C-alpha cells in the first residue's frame, strides 16, 4: 500500500503520473573511449557495484509490467559487459523492444551474431568522419577502423542501424560527409546531436563550443539532406542549445515518459539527475520500480508545471518544453527550479550567450579527456 496516494511535486502541488514508454539501462560506466563530452556522471560506478544479469532481468520484467515498451542498453560501453547477450535476451524475453547504444568497441562479429534475434536495433556513435578526427576526439587509437568494421558486420547480419553523430566546433564543418557516411553504411537514421555543455563537457567548452556560422550552416545542410533523402533516411537534428531561442523539452518533461537505471540500480528521472542537490534517489534493488516511478520524491519533484517559477509559470510554452532541462538549470543557474538559462526569456540568457560566443571564438584544441580510473584490487 502506498504511503501517499496523491503524489506531490517539490512545492506540494498534486501531480498527475503517466506511464513511461522508454527506459535507459546503463549497464556499466566502463568504456574504452575517453570522449571529452561524456554524459556519464563525474562520479562513476565501479564494476563491482553493477547490477548482475539476473538483476537486470528482474528490472526488465518490472519495467514491462509498468508499461515500458522499449529499452536502450547503454553505458559507458555496454559491450564492456561480457554478459551483454544474456542481458539483452532477458530484455527481449520481458517483451521489450531492445536498442543497443554502442561505440562498437568490444563487439566482434561473433558477439554481434549472439545479439542477432535479441537486439532489435543498433545505434552506433560517430566521433569523426575519418580515423584522424575520430581517434583524436575519442582518445582511442584505432577506434574509427573498428567502428566501421562493426557497422559492416551489423549491416551484413541485418540489424537496422542509426548513426549517432555528436557534433561540436571541431567536426561540425564535416556534417555533409557524416550524412553521406550514414547513407553508405545503409543506416535508416542519423541523429546529429550538438554537445550538451554540462557534466564532463563543461570542461571542454572552449575547444568544443560551435560558432553561430557553423550552426547556421548545419541547419542548411540538414534541411537540404532531409529533402534529398526523404523516404530513405531520417535525419534527427539537435541544434546547439545556446543558439536557440527556446530550450528543448528534456526527457519529454521530467518523470513523464522515460526513466534511467544507473549501473548500480539507482533509478533516475534522467541521466544527469544526480547533479541536482537535495534530491534523493531510490534503488531498484530495494524498492520496486513501479513504486519509484509513481511515488519517488525525485520523480515527482518536477512533474507537471505546478513547481515552475516565473517566467515559465505563465508562459504559453510551459507544456511544450516544461521549462527546459532541470540539470542544465542546476549547472548554469545553480538552481534546478530556475528557467533553463538557454531560454531567451531567462534573465541569465544574455550572459550565457555572450560566454558561449567568447568560447566559440577561442582557437583552443586542447581536450580534457574522460578517463575511468581503474578499480583498485584487494
Ligand atoms: Fe519554456 Fe520557461 Fe522559456 Fe517559456 S519561459 S519558453 S516555459 S523555458
Ligand atoms: Fe536532467 Fe535534462 S538532463 S533534466
């Protein structure tokens, strides 16, 4: 029985709880790459604390029971888990659509064949259009060649594929070639996502911040490619936040359609939620997923629109973007309840934009790589 049958937001306003459609399952934080815009938390989970395959199977059963339709197996690099095929199979057995989000590193042809029949779709990350760029950005020599090999094996096996290109000032001028590459690899979709500058990426604002001219050109490239490839390949484009007038609806609205499970079983409303001070998160090892989703204080904190301050509270877009991203508000405004500072109606917007323009004008190419320190033994 629930303690409180009427879930309430951070201000005590009643909230309406819907059903989640998608779950991000972060199988591990381990990753051979060292991307300077890594979206994993600054404090990484150790391998010894990761959920075991049988625990993931139980999470997937609970997720399906809660209404989740698709699971994204992610990381870190999910192929760092030797039991990836077993985990994916249990997600499929639970009745979920299984999407694997991978850099490709660690996948062999034999491992891909094991995944055939249990993984429905593969999303392959792309750091650059050639070995020089991709290996430099990922901090991993030989990554590009291995990734292209994985793409070819995946295509031969018949996996539907999306290329997931993360773009920034160092590679945005080569967007047309990235789209061509996705087409050559037989992808059904390419996602072109500009780096989000919070978490680790915040350390690399000067080398990575795109210029206005690049963003304008990227929009033209995407529009032209969408016309040319209509009916053959879908192009999703996430433009640079600081150059947009309004923020994106992060997670489709907090606690509305998706949830994340971290490697140790901590259940989060989004991948960066642990950066928000004062929120307490529950673990699926201790509390059933449905209870966390419906009654968890962190999930209810920013549900709906009742918690919003002005200018969001009276804004006509409040049910379109839900005030933007809470984690970005935390990072940039120091307050998760604030209007996302990338919004042109935020009092912090002008300052943010000026800082981004100064960073974009930098000629720095010095990257601070993300490395996971090895777990100490004994
Ligand atoms: Fe969205 Fe708030 Fe900006 Fe309105 S004021 S556009 S609701 S972030
Ligand atoms: Fe957490 Fe946007 S990343 S709400």
